[in-house]
């Protein structure tokens, strides 16, 4: 994504950290797969009402806009350039000490698009903190109320992602930059019934089939409207969560919320694919934006029957609990055979490095496949699924311990595709028939959402659907 021209911002308010969605400042989005880190940043790498400008007296508090605001003439008081990580600081007008932002804190992802159409949070590099939440429209609410809510949400998301403070702000993140904040909106199957738009519901939103490992809680599944929030600062992510929840008052009610995390950007000295809570490198075979077939696999094509979804994507969301006590009783050799890859390097059992292609036809001295026939990496590979692939962009979670003392931890699995039936469903059906990893997993919640393209200037998410 590219940045939007904002009439409220002067040219001098542009920050060095600003980046199009899915890019690191100064580097292209398709340089690597999205679960990888790049220069200390994750890239998802699958395996398997803006504040009024006038009228009110300025607040004495340090706002995010003032902190990150216009840098005046070279001699302007309060400007500090340099320091660790290329930090920039601006002194508050009250005379307080300068508040410095690192490169991580000042990095901005654009809400609107220029050239590409997708919303932020799909190809954007993985962030350290995230929230997934779903809402149901309030009783009696319909198309008009849904349009008003999506208009408010779009406005709030754009302000927050730019590091600006919306009205009625809680003050939680006054001294924080945008920290790569992304807010992504989706619509569930039931949304179209509630708004009288069932005739415009894509067939790709047909309910997912049942799978043998499912133990789904309906109260934590589905929902009329879905939001994904990600940021490299947990406080910034929470701040966005609260702002969007308040926007929903009277129009929609929270159905469920889940909180996740990833490795903190900059924690490793060189780029690394993320690890999950089983300790496995997770995301090696994610399709890359540089792949010739990436767009057609992940984004809805220009010929799609539902014009309002062209350039959008479909998100499958699954809360997958990992049975860590059982998993950790297995030897490292057993774990590697379950996955089909080495635990330390992520390399396939047939040798090489993490990115070395698997030799699925290789056999050992015993005549058996080196990568077992039921290994997760083998079954989930595109080569085993007629080329089917999805872009995995998950968060890990840990919600304490269950009544039996086992950790309530695992993966908030989010995957993106142009057609869930040809991607997630096809792959999951095959995994369901004999994946060696399945006995260590429980799918406890599920959702499928249509994620429209980002709105054009002056518009809101899904406006062509609701007003077309």
C-alpha cells in the first residue's frame, strides 16, 4: 500500500518512518515472504471523528499529533535528531523534556491505498501485539447503522494508523507513535442477512465444513463484523482496540475478542522466520508477494461477480490450542518427524537450509520416505495440494491455564486467500485425513470473513456494498 494525501496534514508532518502497507521504510514489499523478520521487523512468512482543527482551545497535554507533528525550520526548538536507533524527539510545548521515538515507534502504515487495493494487515510484516475481535449488529440495527459504524471505524483507523488522536481519546497512547499499527475490517456471513444484502453475499462466504479436530465454541466463532488489530507496541494496539469498541456503542455489540503476540521487532540480530509455541519455525513456505501467482492466490480478481470485493481477500480465523504437555513429552527426533523439518534450523529432513525445497521422493536406507508420509510439512505443501496455498499471518496466544492445569496456549491462526474453498478448505481436508500434527491440536473457534479492498479517499470500508 502507499500513503494517502491527508488534507489535514501539512507537508512538514511527514515522518521518516512512514511506509506503505507491507513494506519496511526504503525497502520493497516483495523483498521477502510475509512470518519473517527483516532488519528486526517481522514479515508474515505459509507452511502449512478526526479531531476538529479549529474552534477548541489546544489541550495542554502532549498529543500524538504534536509529538509526531510538523518539524519547522532547522533551528526550531525541541527537535532532536540522532541517538540510538535513529530516534527523533519533539519537545512538548509545555516545556517538558523531549519525548523520543525509535524507528519502530515512528513507523507508519498507510490506511488507504494508491496502486494496490488491499487493506493494511494482510501483507504488512507481522507485528508484536495483536487483537482479533468480532461484533454483532445490535438488535434492530441494519444497513444504515452498519454503514454509519463502518464510516466511524474507517475514520478512527485512519487517524490512529497515522499517529493522530481521534476525538474522545483515552490518552493511553499520547506519547506513542503509530508503531506500525494496522486495522483490518471484514464482514461475516450473517452480516448480509442483518443488512438485507444476502443477494450480494459472495459464495466464498459459504460456511466452512466440519473437521474431525474441531471442538468449536460458537460463542467465540463467526460474527457479523470482524476486526484485526496489529502493532509493534502493545499499548498502541490496546489504544486502537478501545477506540474501535467505543465507536461501536449503540450500533454493534462485542461478540468475542482474542489477544495475541509475536516476537518483538529487533529482538534478533538478523532476519528470522517466526517460531510458534511448539518451538517450530513457522511460515517457511508462505507464498511471497514476489511470486508470479501471489496476487491470484491471495486477492480477489478483477472479474469476480461481486464487484465490491475485487482486490479484497478472504480471511479464515481459527483459534488453535496446542496440547503442549503432550507435545513436549515427545523427543526432538519425534517432533521433527511429525513436522518434517529440523527444529533448530527449519530445514527439511532431506537436508539443506530452511529455504531448501523438500525432496518429497527421497527415501532412507530402510526404504521409507525421509520426510514421513504423514509429516505436516509434506501434507500442507502446495505440491501436495494441486498448488493450493494461503498466506498465513498468525499470532500466538497464552490465556493462562485450564482446569486440568494444561496451558491454554496456541495459535490465533489467520490465513488469507482469494477463495477459501480452494485454499484453506482443500488443505485442511487433507490435513484432517492423516496429519501427524493433528493429535496435538484442537480447533476451538472459527470464523470466515470477506475483507473488502481499502476505501478510496473520502470513502469508508465496504461503502460500494452498502451504498451501491
